C-alpha cells in the first residue's frame, strides 16, 4: 500500500516494527515503530511518558515525509 | 535422559457411575469431573459433552486440545508449573490415554475461530475429528478478568486431562515407548548432527505458551531436552488459535518424534533450542543470533530444522534465524505454513538464505463444509469474518479447522510447485 501511494505521487511513510518485511516489499520511507503490537506507543510507560513518546514518533514520521526520494 | 510413555489406547468414551479405564473403554462420572473443574474459582459452571467420530456434531471456539496424562504425584504434575507442583519433565514413566482428546471451548477477547467437525469433510482434515473427545465449556464467574478467566480455562483442560488419565494408575499399559537420548558428542559416528529450533508463540496472556508455567514471553532462547516437550513442560495458553499448536500436538510432537526415530539411523539428533517470537524487531534479531550460537556451539549441530508458531510476524523470526544459522555454517531447513491468497507471496518475509523449505499447507485455502449438524457445541455463531450456516453448509479457510494445518509437521497437507 505504501508503495502504491508513493507511486501515485503521495509521499508515504511506512511505520512498522518489522522493517525487513517492509524493505522486501520495496517501501521507500520506512520508520521503525516501537513493537509489533503497538508501533505508536508503549504500554510499559506511564501515561505522560507515553504521550511524549507518541508525539515524538509522529513528528519523526512527519519529518521523513519531507525527505526527497533517493536522499539519505 | 530416559523417558517412557506408557500407552493406554481408548476405543470408546462414555458417561457412567464410576470413572474408570478398562481395556480400551474410558468411563467418566460426569458429576465427579464437574466438581473437579469447579475447583477453579473463576469458573462458575461448566458444560461437559462427549463427542464421537461420525456424530453430526460441530465444536466451535476451540481454545485448546489436551491428551490425558498421568504420572506418579511424587514426580510432580504431568503439566508441572502450569498445573500443580514442579518437577523435571522427560524422565521416568508417564501414562498417556491414546486416541482421545480433552477439548476446551470458550469465547475470549480477540479469539479466532477454531472448529472441530466430527463428521463430513471437516473431520477428514483433522485428526481431532477422528477421535472421541470430552468437551469442556466453562462459564466465567461474573466480573472476572477475561485474561485471568482464560488461564482458568486453560487449567480446566489440564485438570480434566489428569482426571481422565488417573484411571490408569496401577494398570499395565498396552505398550510402552522409550525415548532415550543422551545429548553430547558421540565420537563413534559419522552421521550428520541435526538440531531443532522450535519457536513458540509468546505475546502475553491468551497469546502464548507456558514453559513450566512461565510465559514464553519471558524466556530467552534456551537449550532444552526434547523429552521435556513430550512430557508436558510446554502447554498452550492461546485463543488466537488457528495455526498455533495445541497442547495435544506438543505432547505428540511430530518433529521431535521423527528426529528421535531417525537418531543413530541416518542422523544424530543433536538436541534442540526453544525460542520465543519476540515483540520487537531488535529482540527478534538478537534472539535469532543467540539461538544460532547455541545450536552451533552448545548443541554442536551441523544442520538445523526450524519451525514457527503463528504467522506474519513469525515469518520474520523464521527468516532471521535461517540467516543466522546459515551464516554460522549450519545447513537450515524451514517448516512453514503458507498464507498465499492466490497470486501473492506465501510468506510475509523471505531471506535469501531460505533455499530449503517444507510447506505444511496454505492457510486461506477455502474448504466447503456441507454436512448438516444436529448439535453445535460452544456457540451459536462463527467468530470473525466467517459467514454461513453454523449447523450446515459453510465455506471457510482451511486454517480454521483446528489440526488441518500443524506448524510442527503433524498434518497431511502440503503445497508443491504447480
């Protein structure tokens, strides 16, 4: 899905914990999420810490959208 | 390590005044068994049924299937840690009631449908449709935590299994089977040393196995003796059922049995590593390297067979372990179920080193169950996306027939290049 969206001209970040699967599929922008059951969170943290983590992960993903294809 | 299974074949199963085993006939006192199972505080009531091959009966929402086992209580419980006191597994003699199943059923959070049909095409696809079964359907005490009730349901299956097999105490078995395996180097043979790497489902309550009662979530890849798995060290606590192994499968572990059978014939069964399916990629990668090191340097294997317990994320473990083992110089064979919807890939992950794989079947392959049932046990509708007549004709993915696809090799399905 990430590949097709990207092909259609929509920059797409695939957030996943299973990075190798995404790489094999050929996704362009891959971000490693926290764990396979909760890519955007961590239930072992307290609520405030988890909120900060979530925000940081979302911002990181948004930053990746700005990257040009093929750029490091 | 010498382990002996004393086999007591069951030809018929029925209710009666006294619970006893006599020459292949297993009689169960329903009230006594009920009282035994109500010892679980979170179980308010329990419905018990007997099913037989050929019955027009369908069992829904299957949670686990257990083979009845008994051993001298001085040597712990047949399922140590998971039910009753701890003792080392895989030593001495354990009694087994052959050809009979204790089936637990229940609807728990995020359960997936698992069906046993006692007649028709569904029964032909699974050994559990071809043996008499005692179905345990507990009702949760109001207000109980679903996870805690799930554990009580799991223990109820084990309790019923011990209750049935206790009938063989003091009796002479029909036959005994010895599993003798001394691990370690034997200089007198040139046969190839084959190790086994067994991944185990391990994502928390209801999505895990228990190893001596401890969640597989909390273990690291470890060298264990194969006899331990044949003797109740590992039990299932999972209600996301299809394509994960039931306790009955592990107790009769087809892969371990086959490696035992061929030991000192055309290979040396060098030993095994029990590993878990970690929840993060980093842990998966570290676990794969760790397992490969144990197989290479502790088990001293030259070749490895790897099986998994689940799908999707489990493919990543399989491939990481394949790569780690091959890079450690071990020839590696993978055993895997497939998830091919048609023209798509059948695994979510593939490593370049994966050049020897055995398929145990394609999960989404549709089968049509067209037998009309007189009795449906466990629920009045299918779980998940399955649409159809609960007591009549329905088309379902073959994976939802429990036992049709056995990740450790006990099923008869496979897939070949077309």
